[in-house]
C-alpha cells in the first residue's frame, strides 16, 4: 500500500488483504479457506465486493502492485456501471 499509484487508485475503494493464516475473522466473513494464500478483495466503503477476488501468487505468496491496480480499475468500472451519476466524478 506504499505505492503511490495504489494510493491514488484506491481513493474510492478499500483494497482488502485477507490473511487466512492470521485473521480468522476476515477469513470467515468472506468465506475464505483458512490457511490458504493471501487474498485480495476490493470493496467499497459499504463493504460490497467491487471486483473479482484474487489469490496470492502461489509461487511467491505475494500479490503484485500490478494486480492491485488492475483490481482497482475493475472496481472503478463496476462502480460506474452501478452508479451512472457518479461516473463523472473522476
């Protein structure tokens, strides 16, 4: 989350990392498998999923900045579809 591109793209959304080893509350809330790789979800301020979830990189156990930016872009597109009056904001 230190990358400035992610900070700018995340202005209307929350990139939510679900650590399935450490955070059992979020793991259960989102129906993830306990002990799997990290999961990225992009949610809006109401907690609704705005883009498809992605699993961490199975070889490195990481989610790249490029993957985060792609998910935030999908979330923005989804938001514009569901809220046409907001599409002109950015």
